[in-house]
């Protein structure tokens, strides 16, 4: 279908999350498989330092005590460079890494790629199964409620 990329849904809750390996803004490598046993939040967002994306990531920053209490690892994901991610992260003091998905390969795996990266949030359980998946800007408390 011609518009399937535009209108695609996120991966379904209950599906096994696709494994990936990406560099973060500090040059470290992050692999989902290495995080097995932890709850992981992936926040796919269109661009660094844009109003909606900044607000969304700041909400996770401002909810950091709740994130840590639940033992959740949070990652922002978009195709921009490590340098742009570093500047954005430093400016807003994000306590979590920003992953560099330059080819949008991971965004494609997670049905978050279109004309731009689609704002999509996932919570992946310690067993690698998707426990929360939603487009838009769900509140961190709603996302974290899926962590068990």
C-alpha cells in the first residue's frame, strides 16, 4: 500500500522487540540484547532541539526519580549525529543517552520511520517483550506504569 509507511501502527504489545545495536551520543555502543533483564524505554523522536521533542524528553528528565525507582533504562532515538545529540543532551541536562540511528534502520524495525521519524514510545520488558507502544507523547507515568 502506498501510504503504509505514513499510517503504520507501532509494533504490537506482546511482540518480541527487535534487537539492535546503535552508538550513543558519547560513542558507547548500546544493544538491546545487552539490556535483557531490564525494562527499557525507547523514545523515537523527529529532531533534537525542536519544541515538541524537547518537551517530551524533558518530561522523562523531570520524571527521573520515578524512572530510577522502577529500574528503567531510557533512550532517545533519532537519526541526527552524535555531536547534535551531545549538544541537545547537555543543553537540557538529560540523564539518559541519545542513540544515533543515522540510517533509520532501528526506526524502521520499530515502525517509527516515515517522511520523518514518527514520535513513538515503547517500553520493553526484561524478557524482551513489548509492554507499551504508543505514537505521540504519552506521559512518562503512563509509560512507566507498564514496567513490572
